[in-house]
C-alpha cells in the first residue's frame, strides 16, 4: 500500500461531522488553559501581532485577522512563514518588543514555523505557539503555547486540526483584548457557535454531493472568492479541493476576480462566492449577480435564509446568526464535504495527485 492510500474521503466526512463537538471541547479547554494571564503577560506592551504559518495554518491566520483587530485593538498582519523568514515583519516597529509573533503549526513540527519563532525571539519579540501538539518543536521554541486538543482521528486533509487552530487563534484574540471588553461573554459566544456548526455540517452534505456530481461531469479550474475573514476561508477551501481530488482550484479576492479572472476561459467554469453577513456581503452579492450575468456557474456559500443570493446557480447553506469574527467557523465547513464528494465522483482518494 502506498502512503496516500491511507487517506480516505470517509474520514474527511467523519471529521466534518465531528466539528461541533470538537469546537465545544477546544473552547472549554482553552477557556481554562488561558485563564492564568500568561498570554496577556506575554503580549504586554505590544502594538502589533504577526500571525504566521504555512498551508492551513496560514489560512487560519488570514481567517482570524479580523478577530485580532476587533478584540485586541492591535495591528494584525498574517504572513506565511517563508515570507517572514526572508523579509521579516516589514514596517515601523516590525521587530522587537512591540511586535508579538504567533507561530501556527497544527502538527507542531513545522521547521519553518519553528525557525520563525527562533528568529523572532532573536530579534527581541515575544512569541506564542498555536498547535494541537503539546511538547512539539514549535511550543519549545515559543515563550508560551496555546494548545488546542483534538479527538482521535485518522490521516486526512486538515479539517479538525484546521478548526482547532482557528479556534485557538480566536481565543487568543479575545484574551489579548481582555483590557477592552469582558472575556467570558465572548468565550460563551464562541462555544455557542457549536450549534451553528452542527446545523451547517448536516445541511451541507446533500448540496455538496450534488454540486460535486455536476462539477465532476464538466471539470475545470475552480475559483473560490472571498475577502476579509473569508480570504482565509477561500484559500482553505481551494486547498481541500486540490488535496482531496487533485482538481486545480485557487482562491481570489472578490474584487480582484472581477478585475482579472472574469476574462478567463472557459467562460462557464464554477465560481464559488463566500457571502456571509458582514462588511463584504453587498459586494459578494453584486459579484454573484454579475458573475451569473456573464455566464459563470456561480455557487453562493451563504446563510440558508439569505434571499439576496437568489441569483446564484446553487446555494451551499450555512447556519447561525453570529458576529463576523466567528463566521469562518461555519463558512469553511463545505470545503471538506465538497472535496470528499468531488474525489468520490472522480474516482480519486486524497493526495492522489502526488
């Protein structure tokens, strides 16, 4: 048996169905584990937060950026790890005590993220490691660790681990803002999001299968668009399609797609638009309408009762009336289910493209 044959689409679905219970577990654990003030002490006096990782970890950083800006009031900059190593945290105050560097690695074994944390410490910056693996190289390299526990799992493209790292980042953002607003109500909100996660996972299985059958019959480059927190979600979703079935997929900003990729052929290739409530909702709706008018097969990832996205070819429904900072917790759920269904429809297994 070759290594990639250990991966299964059924495990992707199983992990997606477990996301609600996993979220409750992670939030409950981190609420206790971060209550001692260590995070706040590590970040005392900083003016800037740099979130860094690779792959899903970088996607989680992009998805959590708004939460850091909203709750902590600090300037937040997501960077992939190699960008940090080659160019550092560019800008005024980019190095030193006033910049907190958060290194994210689900496995805890990323050499690049470990090097980032070591380099940041050398420059005098306080450091935090976000991971699901206690005692890992990234935790040993950081001043403090935020460890998000996950339940038993088999080999799979990152689904449970992505949510765990994203949740750990959201909890970290809340803790860093403890001087600005009470922490407990925000953590309670975050825990309550598990109901929306459960409803969304259940509602998405059938639509994702149907969409996968349609795309598999006429495959082409698939684009996922979003901005703000959805920029990270779009990158994550495109990654799950590539990992699950080796179909070319990439992420793009809402506005940038209209300026460039709308001219790409074939003219009817699928366009997935992330359109949750929030600052970018009106532009997402506009892109759905205009994309449909020029012949694209537009798929909206939006709240189940959002009548504004009615022009879309298909709807991948999400649930939950939550603040925009939490929205990535439900908006990413379709990715694993759609990727798994597309792999099944095309007769592939995850990572078979390597």
